[in-house]
């Protein structure tokens, strides 16, 4: 193995249940650069021999890969929370109530 330090990780096939990405990052002592959710379209894109970001650009995995590439290029700052639309605000309030 090369003598280099791992600066961060990408969590792949992340599901809503199970270990949270921040817990993984803390346990490993590295930054979590992003998460790509489990998405059945990734396998379909692989069967089609096409990147998921072009095969189905609006799927959760495609959006996550695009967001990660922008973050790695320094074009977005994820510490700044994006504006939520009306439905996102309602969902957030509903989730907070349990």
C-alpha cells in the first residue's frame, strides 16, 4: 500500500436504517465526503454499460454522485443549507414530530 493518509471516504449503497455515515466517519477518524444511497437504477445502468448519471440522471444515486463531484471540485459548500421548498419544509416538520 502507498504511504499516504486517507483524507475521507464515500459511503456507497447507504440505506436509511443501520449505521449512520457520521458514525462511520467518527469511528474511522476521517471526513465523510458524501453518501450514495442504495438505488436499483445503478444495477440497471451497469447492465446498460452506461454511467447512472447519464442513464437516469434524476435518481437519488445520480444526484448524490453529481453533488459529490461538485463538492470535490470546490463548487459547492455543503455546510450552507440550501433553501427548502414548501413540501420539504412540511416533511421536515412532520419528521421532527415523529
